[in-house]
C-alpha cells in the first residue's frame, strides 16, 4: 500500500508553508517534507503575510495515481493588487510532493479577492476526473479536471447568486449518484438583514443550484462543515457548525439527505440531551467538525470542537464532543467528552489552550475505527477509535504546538 502523506500548515516561513508527514501501515510515520514558496519548482516567493498553506485540499488532479495537494496563499499580492490571492497545485510523486503550478485566476482581477478563501475537491460532473472548487472574491469557481502541470484545466463554472457571498465549501455525496455534490456556506443579504445560509448545488454535467437552509442569523456567519451518512440510509447528510450562534455559544445544524438533496434539519447544542456541558458565551461549539465511524457500526459519527469551553477555572481550555450517529441521525445518546482533565488524556489543563480548535476523525491505522485527532495551542493528540468508541488508552501526543491538522488525505 502506498504511503499516505498528511499535510499540515506550518508557520516556519514568513509567508507560511506546508509540512507533510508520510504515513505508514499503522498511521503517520517519522518521514516528513517541508514546502514553502521558496522551495524548488514552487511558484512565487516566501513573503510575509501570504498565508501559504493555511487552506488546503487533496486529490489526484492530473490522474497519475499520486495525490496532489492544493494550497491557497490568500494573502498573495499579484501585480500590485494587495491580497488578490493565489492557488497552487503541488504535484505528488513517488518521492513526495515535487514542484507546483499556479491555478488560473478566473475572477476579475482585484485587491482583497483572497483567492483560495476555501477549497474543495471531488468529481462534480461524474466523468471520473477530480475537479476543484475555489472561493474567490465572494464567488465559487469550479475547475473541471484534469488539471495539468502546465496550468490547463477543463471548463470553469461560476456559482453565484444575487445577495450571496461564498465563504466555505463542503464537498461530498448527498444523493446516491456517482457525482460529488457541493454545499456552499455563505453570507446572504436581503435589504438590511443578513443571515448565514447553506446552499446545495447538485453535481452533474451541469451543476444544478438547489435549495438553501439558514444556519445562522446576523453577522456571525457560518463555519466548518462535513457531509456524511449519519443515519445509514444511503444518503449523505450535511453538518454545519456555527460557532458564532447566540453570542458564540455555538451550535451544529444537521441537514439530512434524500434522493433530491438535503431536506429535513435539526440543531444540536450543548443543551441537547446527552451532550456534556452547558451553552455559555464564547464556547464556540461547532468551530470545527469532522465525521467518521469511530466504533465500526456503519453509522458515521460527528466530532465537534468547543475551543472556548471553560473547564474548571481554566478559561478557554477547550474540549471536544464525539456524538454518535444512529437510525435517527446524530443525537447526544452515548456521546463522549474529552478535555485535558479527562482521565487518560495527556497534558495539563491550561487556560487559553483552545483544545479542540481543530478536530478530525480519521482511520489512520486501518483498523476500521476512526481515530480522534485534536489540536490545541500546546500540542495535538491522537485518541484511538475502538468498538466501544474513542478511548484514551494508547493516546499519543502528535506534532508540536500549533501544528495544524490535515484537511484531507493524499491517496
């Protein structure tokens, strides 16, 4: 089995960089690779505030069998236009990532466009080739694959609607066809009223805009999201975190999939039955969410980061909930809570750590159970998944403080 690299953001360079840790049969190994804009074959230069590597997505974009890594430099200045932004594809090879190509910018050239504000990959038209969706200047652009090393792509589709600014992208399969669907989280405006909406776009030869769901009101906006089959009915469900809801108490919206796209919805907060804790201002419940089957029962489960949680007397200590999927979808039944003071969790409980600022559920040792990866300011942890759920037995420290978490695997 080919090594699986795990790419994380790094701030060792002025403009940002990527550290790739190559995988083994039992999870991430010790071999690493560091890339910034001063690396051989990578376009651009290492300049302060480029934010190279902060936003990432992975897929085999040129179809050569090696995973490629798409990296945004949202703060890149281009031809005197401040923060126009840029997106670079770093090419996979037998020896790791090697060289890169700048993606053509299809938006009107302007300052503060922040090309690469978010990225998502998938086969949106079902032709067997990986495509790339990019947020750029408030719109979403879908580049049809393959993307070549010369920068050539297929056609580019612009997804936009009046009174809507794209902010975040969630890619996955909601209905049962072979095409990847897209959910765009954005700011919606109607007169003086602002909301955060989730907008479903059905994959196909022609991308088809569908229904929308309000996930938040006011200026706090939407946030992180994922598509997974939480109720095991064969349709993908959408989970969207809105950490700014109700004075940053936070909540997660579940939008359950059907044959025609997402339909019924439900909300989960820390006041939901079975969920530990109490909703408090600045908890930011839902700032990071991730899905995976932690106990191998076939239902996808949901990890929810709560980085602002006060634990004991420690302000902003943070923590993470693991909520179980089931026939009724995601509920608080049999949920688990982990913080630095949980029995068996390595590290000291400390104020301002923001433990849970990023969470990921990934089966990194191939045993059929998703493991929980949690980031904190003072280092990260991997907690293994088992048939009974996440366990602290075998918990391991990973990375260094501020190490960042993988957004996807390079297959």
